[in-house]
C-alpha cells in the first residue's frame, strides 16, 4: 500500500538539477517548498501558522519538466511519498535526519494563478528533431487567418475541409 501526501505552498528556491556523481547528465531536480496554513480564530480573524519548509525531489521526465517550468515564488501543488535522509553533522558529529517529498506530480495551484499548457520539454525536443512542429505551424497559420477555428475542443473548418 502506498501512502501519498499532497503539499500546497509556494516555491522557495529555484529548482536545482540533480546529477550523478560520475556524470553531469541531469537525472532530476529538487526545490524548497514553503507550506503554511491559516485558520479563523473564535473572533473570526485569520491566523497564519508558521511556514514549514520541505525539500521536494523530482526524478526523470517530471524532474526535467519541473526544472524548466517553475521558479521561486510560484504557487504549486506537489503529490508524492515522504522520504528521509540521514547524515552525520561534520561540525558536531551528531547524527541528523530530514524529511523530503519524492514527487510523483507537481502542478500549478490554480487558486493563485492561471496557466497555459505547453508540450513537455522532452516532447518539444523530439518534435524539433523529427519536424513534427511544421504541421502545427500550418494549423496555427490557418487559425490566425480565420479559415479554421477550434470550438469547445472540436476543430471546425469555416467553409471547407482542413488540408491536413
């Protein structure tokens, strides 16, 4: 049984790439997420709780997309599993531990922003190599000319059939 948590907050640091020690190729990214909560007291006033800071780690394709998509200050939702790191403090010699989130999904918190969808970074790279963007550029040109339009997700041609 997997236990997942959802954290909602604001990105507190620009994403950093995570690489292997023996290579500079990125395998993921990590960022700090400030999570805080508020509630109404008995008098009806909003009370803000102290922010908690969590490191969010994203691997593979998610890591690459997060690295290229979010920045410090962005409102996000992060879903994943809790992990723990342990290490020895070099100054005091004490054993230390910290919790982090291994994200399975990260997205914009639409309570605080709007977003416009784009292809993933990986898909854009593949399209550039294979030339798939040419068909999309033709479609965009037709849309801009008024010969073609999209209505509630369905493509409708004004006057005649689409040439693709």
